[in-house]
C-alpha cells in the first residue's frame, strides 16, 4: 500500500494528505490535496472507489459503529459524512439515516 501512495504512477501521487485504516483492516481511505477521497482494498492495493469533495481533505476517520460503514472527512471548515458502500442494504439505509436525520 505504501508503494501505491508514494509511487509517481499512482493518480494520487504527491497529493495524499491523510489516511484512515478501516477498523477491520481490509480497507484504507486516503484524502488528497486535490480534494479526492479514495477507498483502497489493502490486500490487492486496488482503488475501489473515489469521491471528489472539491477542496483539500485535512483529516479522515471511520465511524466506530460497525453497523454504520461511514467515513468522515474534514474539508475546509466542514465535516462531510460519506457512506463507504461496504455493507448491504441495511447498512446503507442506516448510514443514510444518520447522514440525513441524525445531525438536525
């Protein structure tokens, strides 16, 4: 994984500002100066998903509740919650509930 995050052939080379390993160890999230948040599969080193958040990402964290596969990202002066897409329909519905109704 280190090679992917530091290799010049990687699309995120020289732009990674922060990383967050998933509590289960299978995934790694990286945030870049270019505003991209990438979800990596640790075992294979493949980038499985990319979000574009529009500004440099200063910090990342996984939700500690395993029933909610959420990533949080500090972007400028705001916190962004994203469903990681790692669970089934029930997990995604619970994550959507937190994102929509839980912060009112």
